[in-house]
C-alpha cells in the first residue's frame, strides 16, 4: 500500500477530482487556481473542478488556463453570495469559455446557506453559517450569525420556478448538478425535478456528511434513479467515516454510480493528488478491485465533465 517514500502506492494518473476548494475567498485555502493547475500538471491528474462557496470559478479556470496551459473546470454554488436560486447567476457563470466550450461544469445547490446546513450547525452548537473550524478557529469576515441568514430550502414553493429554470439551463448545456448541503428530502425532490426536466448528470454530494446524512439503502435508490453518489476522502481524513464503511457503500451502490473525490483545499489538509492516492490505496486495502476504483475516480468523473 505504501511506497518506500511513505506515500500511498496508487496510480492517480488521469483521475479527475470533481470537488476541490480553491481561493481566494472568505475561507483560507491552500490553492489558488494557478497553483492548483500546476499541481494538476505536476502530478498527472486529469483535471479538477474548482469550488468556491462564494463565487463562480469559471473565470478563475480561464485565467489559470491562460497562465499554465492546464485546463481546469469551473463551478458555481447557489448561495446568497450569487443571489441564491438565481438563474441569472448560472447564465453568467457560463460566460468564460475556450473555443466555445464553457469552463463551467458543475452547478451546486446551496452549501453554507442551505436550510439543512444552518440547522445542522445550530444543532452542533455553532453560531455562524461558516463554521470557524473551516477558518482555523477564526471567524470568517463573511460569516453571519445563524439567525441573520435566510435559509434556502429547495422545497419552498416560491423557489420552484427559478429552480426549474436552472435545471433547464443545466440540461441544455449538459452540466452536472451537485446537491451541496441541502437535506435528504430536498435531494429526492430535486432529483425528481431534474429527471423530469432532462438533467442527465446529478451528484449526491458527500451523503455521509450532515447534511444530507443519507443512509445506504436510500443511496442505492438514488443511484437506481440515475444519480451518482460522491464518496469523499476528507470524511475519512477527519475520521467521520472509515475506509471500511466507504468500501461497503461503494460495493452496495456500485462503482458505475460512484464518484471518488477529495473535498480538499483546506490549508491544513492533503493536496488533491495525495488525497486521491490515499483514498484509492485505502479502498484497495479493503478489497475493492482496482478497476472499480478507476471507474469511480477516473472514468465516471471524465464522463461527467466531458461533453
């Protein structure tokens, strides 16, 4: 499992990490887009999706591409920073492109402003929408107290028209819809609407985290309905789930409907290539066939970001 240098012995060449946090934003990050592009080039990764809770990242991907020649992928997270469930924000995020191909690949439902996220933070005894633990124990300059934030609940009737418009944009441009930090019932609701409106690519974001805290039988159901289930290295790195538990989920869901990502980018965590290598090695040690890991770490992500 380990090389002589003490690093995980798993070939991540060509792997595409669909969940990498990037700065600069109101949360300290290990990478900006340019340094992340250089990391991709140096390690042989096939690409990453840049994620920011605060800003659309397609323009960052374009600037990194111009500087390094490395093509990264952009995303937009539908928090209040971009107007929430705002079709105009998604259309605007489609702007940066190369040869007519938008850098935008992933549209995330709300994270720090999702109703389920705010409820979970309250239950944990926290005071802010952006947990100070994400910022090394300090309060982000963008953080707001929980009672000051309007929760975004995807079940709210008034959000149905703008959500449907966003789903049509996602379908028309063959983008990926990721469920972010919305709750379990919202995931099922949005997946049904997405299928009705022609969305082909949906990822259930880190389902072992709260939110959405979705159990394995329901993940199998969601996968059967066409969704991909994301299993993230960070949850093993922080001790929330074990490699054994993750391997069991992958087996139950099936590699063909699983995405292996890192969810890293924090200043004190592994870089994407190391995270993916550790994830692959850990699952291999739990008996997951290498070809299944490659499907979930390389094949499926490449399909999702390719047109």
